[in-house]
C-alpha cells in the first residue's frame, strides 16, 4: 500500500541520517521541498554540503533501490539543491550522494555512494 511504502521511505531516511551522523556528517535538514523538487537529506561534512537521495526497499527482489533513480529525479534534486544554495547564499562545491537501503530482517544493508551523479558539467 502507499501508506506502507511511505513508512518504508521514512524509516529508510531515519536510518540514513543516523548512518551519516555516525560517519561525522552534520545533518542540516531532512525532506527539504521546493515545489515538486525534494532533497531527502542535506548534510555537511567539513566545508562541503552534501545532498543525499535515499532509496529504500524491503528486499532486493524487484531490483536494487539505486536503480530507481532516473534523469527526471536527478533533475528535480539538482534543481532543489540550486534553490537551497540560493536560499542560504551558498557559493561552494556541493556533492550528490546516494544511500541505498535494503531493510531485510536484522541489520539493514546500507550502500553509500559518494558523488553518485553530477548535474551536467555545471558547477554551482
């Protein structure tokens, strides 16, 4: 069901945020929306801002979560990142990461892909 699907996503984002905190990231904001564009997690490590897309599945039966990322999703995410940077007058390098979670029984399987994608060849 949709409600169950949303719960899986929310749980995945909480796990991902905790994972990033353990790795030394500062969580700036979660679920930042700009119209239809959304960023799951905005984090910072050192001076670098990291925009994180979290994909969560209960199993890998229907494919790995990261396979659900398409160009439209990347476009919306990078648009949201640009708007966020404008909002806080941020003029620095940013990075886009992907955290893929599979919530099988026991400990979730977490795959963290740094620099998962770039938006064209533009720098922000």
